[in-house]
């Protein structure tokens, strides 16, 4: 499939945005089509004998001839040498089944067992899409396909893809001259009522949105007014985003926070923007929005993660990461952790233990206090209290002995 930048839109904006966001979502772990920026000459586009024009329902309405193609190509941007910049998308393998439902499961997929409104990989996308200002989120922005297992062609399964990212990075609001996109739904009765009651008087942060006039950059894509918790998709129709809670969004924010500036820069470069200043600006803006995303959602949970137990002859050691320290949102010197252990009856196991984090946010407790006895498999509840400038928090880690080896292992994490 090939898409072009129309002459009614800024050069390189949608094609470059689409490919750059495509790379970032792939790096976040989602299936996407293989999309590339390519340059073609009009004469290199050859019509198939059965090429036709279809309406929005997919029904053929007439045969496509060269004259009509040339008339259409007159409305797309061309380079000074006559080449046409295009976004080429390799057609997704398998039999297309349509988008996934926002609620429930696919009736035709026995492996689809978790209702989509409860799936963390879908609910947690909220934080990721807010970071990318990917406003166009509907069931139609996803495609499920029926594909053969590469290892066994006799086996098939449903594979889920996210598609169509050209309206991200501020493109939708800038293209429609609706700077409030991302701050309210396209039809938002609550915002309408508030504006009516206040006579339009009040803070409108979206009025401050502006970006430098660079080719490939949406005029309103910036980080100064970005609020990770108040961001809105274009419409409220995608149920997983409506049911997402702070834990889901923390999950998404963790993924966002992992990217280095060099990785973000490489993803933006895939958009093949002709102005290197555009690549730098989009990268810098994403870094600023990344930091805002992490700061917002890490402040709404106790951002401890990566719990693991190692075993030695002199005892067991529990280690974990404090993401707020690791990502530079606070310092180890300004943070305190304290661990208390309890057995499955809720009785204390030993006394409270003060823990110290390294400057990189790594925290370990050696000779981990664990419940004795075999009646509950050594089940132990570890409560870790954190005190930091942004507020106090608590994380509860559940530990039990492996039935086969007898060594303790983390079996669950609860964030009150």
C-alpha cells in the first residue's frame, strides 16, 4: 500500500510521522506493518490490467486508467527532480479479520480469553499514545489477521496489529486547525458545558501550543503544555482507554521511560525528514514528553520494579529497582525504603529493615527474612514502604518457596 503527502498538507508531515511512530510502537512491543519512506517517479507506477477504483465500502465503482491516476498524482507533493515521496507499507500477511473489538473477546478465536477492556497491553497503551500524541484511536486502527505458524504451516492463529499513525505527533490537531485536540474529545459535552458556564473564561493551555516552522513538524507538537493525565484521544470510543487505571498507565510509562535519546533519534530518522533540525526537534520534544510521562505516572504508584531473588549459601537476597531514582526524577539521598516481613497469618517475621538505594536506583536486602514452616510453603509477605519528596508509597511483594527446588521466589506484586 502506498500513501502520499497531499499538496493540501505540509510536506513530509504525515508520511514522516507515520513511519517514525511506526518504529516507536514496534519498539514498545506491538505488532505493526513494515512501513518505509520511498521515493518513486510517476512513470515507475504501473497500473495492473484489473486496477479499479473502490468506494468506502470496498465495492468497485469503475476501472482506474492512467489519465485518472495522473490527475490524482497532480495533488501530491513532488521533489524538484520530479520524484514523489511516498510511504510504502508491506501488506500484512494472512487473512484479514478486521479490527479487534474494544470489549469482550473474539468469538472466532479460542485463544482470545481475556476481555479486551481488561487487557493491560491495550489499557496501558494510553500512556504510550499520550506520549506520542496519537489521537486517532478506534477499533479501526487495529487489524487482526489469520496467519500460519512459521514452524508448522498446518497450525494457524490470530495475530494483532496496530496500524495508521500519520495523525500522531500533533498532526491531527494542526491539520484541522483544532489546537485543543488532545485536551478534549472532538465532541466533548463536559468541555462545552464548562465553557458555557464560564463564558469561555479560564485556562486554555492548548492556546500556548507552538512548534518551530520546520518541514515535517506539526505546528502544535510540543511538550510545555503536555499533561499526561489529562490527555484525550480524538473520540471516547475505545473502551480499554476508558477502563485503564493508574497501574495500567504506570505499565505503559515504564515502557516509555526505557528509551534513550539515541534510540528515539534513530526512530525519528526513519521518517527521512529532509531537515535535520526537524529530527532533533521531534527527538527533544519526545524526550521532554517522556520525562513528563514518567514523572506523572511514577508519582501515582510506588515505582518499584524488577523484583528478583538470588540464592546463596549464606542466605537469600531480594533486589529491585526504584524507577524514580533510576530515571533521574529524584535521588537516592532523598529517598528512604523500609522493609517489613509477615507470614501468611499476618504475624511479623523479624523487625523492620532500612534499605539504601544506589545512585542508579538499585536496592537489595541480603539475608531476606522469610517465614518458616512448611504449612504454607514458606509464604511471606514483604511490605516495602518508600518515602520520597513526591510522596510516600508502599509496594507489597509476595514470596513463596518453589515446590520443586524449595527456594523462595517472587510470585506476585501488589501496588496499593
